[in-house]
């Protein structure tokens, strides 16, 4: 990198001479203006002539300056400007040099081009991104061409699919499985035990039923009249509710039904209505038996019933029997068990089932009856809140055990068709005497005749006529139907000569093997 110190009088011609005289093979030149800025470095036209001259002579040119009157026009023309020589040599300055080289040359008026004396001609190189784009386009076109060629070749070379349907026989085995509600129940020699998963629900339920108990209860109180006799000469007031009893042991009590006033004369009488304080037929008393006045009036009055009291009666009503309580509690328990079974069943996976016999009320949080035993009512209601527990069985844990049993039923020279396998449980689970859950697991599937050495057959069938190949395969393998051979494209009614182009497909009744 060569330094050229300018003076304040330098113009385009003198700067061109500086570049010419100092041309000793260096490619990069730094113009360092003096303190007094040369007029040539502030004029865009002069700067354009300087850059074009440098370009024609394969020179990279830059200016060292911090003055705005030099920086703005120089950068607009495409000449780099650095604040110092050290800045021009830093790594990041490479991008500035590169942008300056890539910037198009400024235009020059026709009458001014004779001022430039070209000494060399430089052919512009394409930009780096253009070269990479060209390379990627070539690679892409090569890949597309190769893919199309291979695809065309694949369609041109025949390929064959040989479809074989072996003989099949159905398989089925049913074995009992046990599930224990205990956390760790070991298997025995005869029973295969599965663990269970407890599921809990807390539910609230209300139910009612008609009562069945009967009872006779007092239905009406006896009524009548009592005649009071005044023993004084004073007018006396007989308040409502004045009690008067019979002379029986124990006595029966009656009371007046209204206020009354007896005249103030000895021997004056007054009839007043009375009613028995207790309902029932016991209040039906004969005449002249209700005579004892209770209270202070018994010294001033006497009383008696001139006629019998009547109307006391009993009635038969329905009451809560002990069996009603037991029946309603049992019904509610059944309702809760059914509700819990439905809710737990909705959350089960396809391979799980709920042993409904294991659903029990584990905790009763509250239990409220509307009436007690013996209480008169036509209907008994129970509101209960309880936690129920049921046990869920994961049948997939038994699949391996049932599968091993199914393998023992495969006939000789047959093999299992994997895609035909299915496992499921049948019937309802039962609780045995030991409290274990017992159910039946079923494994079903197909077994087909084994077709060994198919890969070796491709070499033997290569190039053979289709009919001969079908006859040959039907002889060496026990098949359900004649082999189907599909050749595409079928040009010569023969299998491909290339064994790798022959594929075998084995079909069973329930799908492809």
C-alpha cells in the first residue's frame, strides 16, 4: 500500500501524474490531503475522473480524511474514505474496499473523456454471488436430470409382483384368568393372576319409597257440655280453658272452649261447651262423671255433665316400619353402585373392564332419613353421600399369557399370521369364594402354511414365462389359490431377467402378511 501526500494546489492532472510516477507495482494507493483541502477532492466531477483513471489502470484508490467536504462526494463516487491509515488496514475495511470495487463507475461527459489517458484495459469479473448462483443452478439441473433418468429407467425395466395366498386355518383359545384385589397376589401353577386398579368415586343420591307400617292413633277429641252452679251471690267469670276432670282413676281432663259469666245468685246455673284435652275414644264419658273443677273456682262453683261426651275417635295411619329403612338403604346402595359403574366405565380404556361385583360403599359421609321408625308418614326419603370403590382389570397384561397358549394350537408346518391376532374377554367377571375376580380371555388368529426360501425362488423364476412360473409355485407350495403374477410393463409375457425386480407378496384371509 503506497502513500501519496497531496498539496492544496493539486488538481486532477497532478494527482494523475502522482499515480503515474509512483506506480511501482503496488495496487492500493492512499491519498493524504494537507490541512488546506485541495479543491480537486471536493469536486464530484474531478473525483469521478480520478476513480475512472484508477480503474483503467487496475489501481485501488482510497482517501485518508475526516473532513465532511471530502467524505461525502468521495463516497458518493465510490472512493473509500478512512479516518486513518490504520483504519484502512483493519480486517473490517476489506468490506469497504470490496463495496468500492463493486460500485459502478460514474459517467463522464463526452468532451472530458480526452483528458484520460488509458494505459490498460481491465475486464470486469462477475460478482461472487453470481458465481455461486451459477454453480447451484448447475448442481440442481444435474440432480433433476439424474432423477428423471433413473425414473425413466425404472419404468422401462420390467418389474414383477408375485402374490401368494397360502392355506390358512383359524386359531382360538379360551383360558380363565384371575385378578386379585390384593396388592400382590402371586401366580400359582394353575391360575394366572393379574393386579387390579381401585377406582374411587364420591357420590350423592336421594331416593324415596312409600311406607308400609300401620298404626292406630287418636284422631278426634270428645266434646260435650258441663253445667256450672254458682255457690255464691257474686257474678263469676269462667275463663276459656278452665280445666275439669272426671272422677275416674286416672282422671280424664276436659276444658272449656270459651269465656263465660255466671249470674251472681246462689244456685244460678250456666251450660258451657267442653272438649277433651286428649283425642281418642277414652274421652267419650257417661253423664254426671265430669265433676271436678281444677283451680280456685272449685270453691265457688260446682259442675257436672248432664249428657255423655261424644266424638272421641281413633284412625289408622301409615308409619315408618323397620323394613322400610332397610329396603330404602338397600335401594340407594344399588343406585349408587349402578351410577358408579357407569361413571367408571366411561373412563376405561378399550383393554380395561370394571368388575361390577367389586363395587362397594367404602365410606358413608352422611345419611339422613326424613322420618324415624314408627313416625306417621306416607313416604320415607333418604339423602346419602358416600364413597364407592370398584376394581378395574387391565386385560392387556394377560395378552402374553394367552398368546403363549395360542401358539401351542398352531398345526405343524404352519405359522401365525401376526396381523390376524385379536384378544378380548368374554362374559361377566365373577367373584369366587376367595374374593378373586375370574373371567375368560380369548385369543383368536389365523395360521398359514409356511413359505420358506422365497428369496431363492426369485433367481429361479427370473426370465421364466408367467404360466410356467405359476405352475412351478403351485407345485412346491401348498396354496389356497393359484399364484397371481403381475408384470409391468409386460412386454414378453415373462418375468424380469433381473431377480431384484421380482417381489413377493403373501396374502392371508384377514390381510397381508
